C-alpha cells in the first residue's frame, strides 16, 4: 500500500479528529501506514478495534500499524502487547505531526511502542482547523473535549481528560471557512458539548456559542448539535429551538436510564421527571423536533421494575431514535465493582429496548409520510431531513439541499417524490 489509511471507531468527535490526524500525518510525510482510531465506550468497541488491527496486518503485512484514540489512551499496554501493532499514540499525541515523525523503530519492545501522556495534565483544547471531512456531506466542528463528570459506568474521562473548550472566536472562524468551502450543514461536537465554556472567560454556554455562529455566519444554512446532556441546556439553547429555523430540529440526549435509583447509582445529574420535562418543553417550542437518546440496559442492580421504567421512558419522552448499549463493565470504573446481572439477562433487556425503539422509530416514519421536507443529500439517492431522518429516492448532488415530498417508508428510511421547487445547486467541496 501507499499513503495512510485511517480506520475510525466511535463518536463523531473521533470522525473529526481522524481528519486532523490524516492532515498531520501527511505533513510528517508518513507513508505506508494504517492508523486505527479507537473507541473505549464499551468492551465490544475495544474488541472490534483489536479485530480490525489483526485484519489490517493481514491485508498490509509491510505497513506500519499505529493505534490511537480513547482505548489506546486507557489501555496502551494492551495494544502495545499486540504483535501487529508498531506504535501506540495517546489522544493528545495523535493530533500532532511531530508524533508521526518520531515513531518507534520496527521490532522494539511493547514499552517502547507507547507514546501516551497523562491526559489529565492537558488543560486546553487547541482549535483544529479542518477544511473538509472526507466523504461527508456535512462538516463537524469540535468545540470541546474531555469531561468533568464521573458517571460510574464511564471510562471516557480517563481517555479524554477534563473538560476544556475551544474559544468562541476560533469556532466561528472555522465555521466560516467550512461554509466558504461549500458546506451547507455544520455539526457542533464534543465529548460533553453542553459543558462548553465553563473554563473560558465569561463562561459562555453552548447555546450562546450556537447563537453567535448563526449570527456571524449568515450563509450557514443548517446548524446541528451532536449529543447533549439535557440537564445542562441553557436559555439561549431553548430560544434557538423555538425561534431559529436554521437550528436543526433534532437533539440526541444522553439520558442513559429512566429509573431514578439507577440514575443515582450511575451518578447522573438528572432524574426521570427532568428528562421527560425537557422533552416536553422541546416539543412545545418546536413541534417538528425529533429526539433521540442513549440508553443502557442491564446496569448493575437493575430490577425488573427498574428496567420497566427505562422501557417506558421511550414513550414518555417521545423518543424516535435510540442507541441501546448492553451494560459493559469497564475496568477501573465504580460500576464494574457493583453486583453484576447475568449477561444473558442484560442481552435480553437490550433486545427489548431495541424492539421498543424500533416501534417508536416506525411511528416517527409514519408521522412524516405526506409531509414536505428539505433533504441534505449525503450520497446518490440518499439524504437526511432537518430532523435527521434518512430519505431514499431523492435526487441531487451530495452536499445539496433539495425539497422533497415524503411518499412512504420501508421501516428503515423514508421514500420521497420530487417536490415542486427546484433543488439548490451549490454542493459541498
């Protein structure tokens, strides 16, 4: 092989950072290499990363294989011990071109492969300017990294460090650059995006940042948020939901559960009624909004009644999109030391949550049949509505926004017929 191949797991922030890594590795002159950007959120994510590393070695026997990302940060020695791996870079190191110039020699010991610092010592997040996201119709902008909270199930703060924010002016400048490159939609992303600004002068909020982006970049047609913590939603964010049509009507919420006792054992900062109340407020302010959420099945000590509270949260919050995670004990977290449920029961409850989520999503699709939508084309024949629902049978170049009438669905995506208006012709670069 020639050049650098990137294999990315996990969140949208990882997708964004992979583009930074591609650029920085190129600056360093790296060639004949595979970089695996890992995720640590579940044991399954780590297993998949190891599987991808072994496959990459079989397919590229003479390439350097570099492992980085959250799992590399938290389990550096595990990856360094793999014969297939030539170097392990931490989450801070992976974003610097110097790291790719100073890779260890082939055949060194496991300890010598590791280039991972203490992530808790990192106090700032530099703005990483990315002009385009390869193969994407929408662009992502990182505004925050790390997390100050210590949910009992979560290993991510140990992979990402404490919360730190990108200054507002740097974020706005990057959005301007992306819009100048032809992007119609920008997604704000971070590890704990709603904690944005707490470490900056004046303590600006995520909602205020979004307001400033829309005010200062009038040519940006669509602004979207990635996952947020509803308990941290500020008044500026709620006003955007109500008043700003360029602010997209879709929110993915970090809810995790619907039982108050489990939420307390998770060390979450909200209770069930607060989650339901936020969803009701959001729908009142923006009736066309769609809501998604992360839910964990089979958390330690979860009884049948507690699980039922998680199941009923889907209806009570009016959720349409669900990410279900069977509880996965992560070594070093408090939840791993709690009384565990039988793995078969955990998988069974996850399956029930997913089935309930499928029913909710089907009902969401049904509600959109017969409506007119503006669809951002992601690739030929496929796009997404403003509320992030997939639409098939749409025509237009990737990156364009086209009007469409929704004529039906197949259970996975909407189908569309052409609307009367002419589609926009400006495509993403």
